[in-house]
C-alpha cells in the first residue's frame, strides 16, 4: 500500500465520492483501510464523562473506508493518480507519480546497492 498518513487523496467511490483532495488521518489494517478527513462521517453517541464531550451527547467522527476507493492526489497533475516505487540516483527508494513522474517522497534511506554511479 503506497498511501501514507498525511497524503492528500480523492475519494473515487461511495457516498463521499468527490474530486476534492483531503488528507489521510490514519492507515489501518495493513493499508487496506484508511481514515480520510471529513469522509464517512458518523455520529457516535457518548455518555457523560467522555474526554471529548464531558456532558455526553453526539460526537461527529470519521470511520475507515476501503483504500481501494481512494486515489492519491498529485498536486502537479491536479488529479487522482497511481503511485509507483523506484530508486533514485543516490540509491534512495522513493514514491513517484506514475503520470508526471514527479517524486512524492523518499521512503527509505540511501543504499549503495541501488545507487547508479
Ligand atoms: Zn503527477
């Protein structure tokens, strides 16, 4: 799974389908599920004494969605894209946009084995 916490994604299916990029808050179940800000909102009813609502009542909160229903949002393509992994010249493993081939982030430190000299 190539999506990480903090990535901007768009939701491609379901009730909250939209083209608005939203940040990922949590990645769960080994990447199969994600919690996206403002997506799949439910009311959770809580009793008095809950830390977020001392008087009790209803809390608005996100529930996880299947990660097959999201796409990474590339700021350069301004669209949902697929990500790939590759090694750069220094031997660092990085995530990149498969559409415009821009580096998204470095995922692991440089290893000589993969460096192109
Ligand atoms: Zn792109």
